[in-house]
C-alpha cells in the first residue's frame, strides 16, 4: 500500500496518554485508494480469508476518524 496518512489515534501524546502501554496506539489511516481506510489495532483470533485480519480498536478512535472525515 502506498502512503498512509494518520487521521485518528496514533502515537501517544505523552507519558500520561499511553493507554496502550507501548507508545503507539490503535490508529485509523486515510489511504490513496478511494473509499478505503486502513486500521491498526490489537490482533483478535478470528478466522478470516487469506490477506485479511480482525483487529480491535477503541470506539473513540472510530469516532475521531469519523469527525476527521466530516462524517459527524
């Protein structure tokens, strides 16, 4: 995938903001592909087709992404 642009979540803003414990939290990215977003999250064990994954991300990150896209 070409360039991803962070629109929600991402690196923690400081020591007191590191809710995920590793300095790089779940993130939603805009992609160059029209109508597609990329999501970084916590792995979930769930059967998926080859090339797909299921990840968990906090609901607030999705809301932040929706606001960034002008959907809310």
